[in-house]
């Protein structure tokens, strides 16, 4: 009963909705599986910020991406660019629109010389190709969308050059590290801010179920029953597969869930949930850091103590990691 009550509470904390835009004026580019951009929408009158509506074969429908173009992108039509992928949390954290709504990423990108790619991953897609009870159907294939279709579309339609870094918050932090482990070479740099990095662990399993349930989806459709399909769960656990991260520059950060220096303006009704979520993700991040250390896999780790699960901390972490991301991309190789 205690587990059910906690699962219900987490589901309520994680619930939310996302909307979609319009307008058609798009590059003639397709991914290998036929996925393509069907519409572009300029955001707030800024010609450098566009929302892309992607018809995704893997997802089995439409997926949203916010894209910030480099300052000189239009002036240099023959130039290609590296890309920083900023991965969203679950829908409660505003999905593909969250980074530009809650951080100064637009200003940070002004002189960066990179494409900034901010994909959605459904209300609780886990950046994974869902098992769907073993049925051979193209539905909720979010790993395929994020790691295959979208890079092809960005490179072919928006002049990406194949050099990529990734950072994510919460569920997006999981996505950045997990995709780097499952697909070595996809990202040169991967950063997790408050990520749930050990879904097969005791609190990780609970949090995974809560996130999927909060989106009114079936938790067992993701990776199957935790006991009967343990191999599939483990195949999607960054901690279990930490050895595959060797060669990718890594950054992990999280608080411990206690109110910290940036929590002063957090509404009192939001604070308990933000504390609980950061406590859970902080524990997983600590475990992941220990696992990497035991394996001798280099990682920069910032376990900054008091701090809850909210944007003020992720904005701070973005500023801490942004210069190094750009250095890794500019160098062309992982140092």
C-alpha cells in the first residue's frame, strides 16, 4: 500500500499537457525511414528560432522539435554546423519548449556557432523504443526518433555536420546518458542534470512506473514486466551499461532534495514534490557516479548538496557545462 500511495503521488506531480504549432515552408530532406519535417513555425518573430513538426515513422505520428539556428546560418548557405541536443524532461517540465522558456539558451547560442536542437519525447517516451508487448508496430519508438531520424533530418535539412553534444534534465538527463551508452559515438559529450540514471534500481523502478503512469500510459508497454523482462530493463539502464560510456565525455549533476539557495521563489505547494523528485534522482546520480568511478570511466560530477528538482538549478548547470560542450565540439574529437 505504501508503494501504491507513493506511486500515485509521483504520478500527480508529473502530469501535464503539450500543444502543437502550424505553417509549411520546409527543407526537402528525409530520414532513411521516410520521416520528414512537414511544417516550420517561427517562434515569437525570431527568425533563428523555429518549431519543427516532424512526421516520424518510428513514433507513428507527429513529434515536435524546437531548433535555434546559428547567427550566421542564413548568411553562409554552404557551411555546416555542430549541434547541441538539449533533451527535455517529462511533460510537466514543458517538453520541447522547456529549455527556451526557462533558460537563457537563446542568448547563450548567439555567438556559439552551433545548432541547438530541442526535441520532444512524448509525455513519457523515455527516449526508448517501446516494447509494445512484442508487437511489431511503429509506435513510441523514441530512441529511433531522437538518435536516428532527427540527426539525419538536422544534418540533411539544416546543415548539421555530425558533431553532437547532448545535455538533459530529469528524464532528459536519462536520455542523454542512455543514448550515449546504447549508441556510442552518437554524442561526443553527454550531460545529465538531475537524471534518473538507474531505472532498475529500487527507487528507479518506482520512478519509472510513476512517470509513465502520470502520462496515462501503460508502464509494461515500455520495457515489459520488470521481473519477466529483466534483460530488456537492464538494456535500458545507464548504470548497468556504464562501461559503454567510455570515450564519451560525461558530466553528472544533482542535488540532494533539501531546499537550497535557488529555492526561495518556489511555490510552497510545489516544494514537496520538487524535493522528493530530486532526492530520488540525486540518489541515482550518486550511484551512477560511483559505478563510473569503479569502472575507471572518466566523468565530471557535481553533487551540489541542497537543491530541488526545478529549473533554477538546471539553468545554473547549463551555464557550467556550456563552454565545455562548445570546446569538445570545436575540437572535433573528445579530449
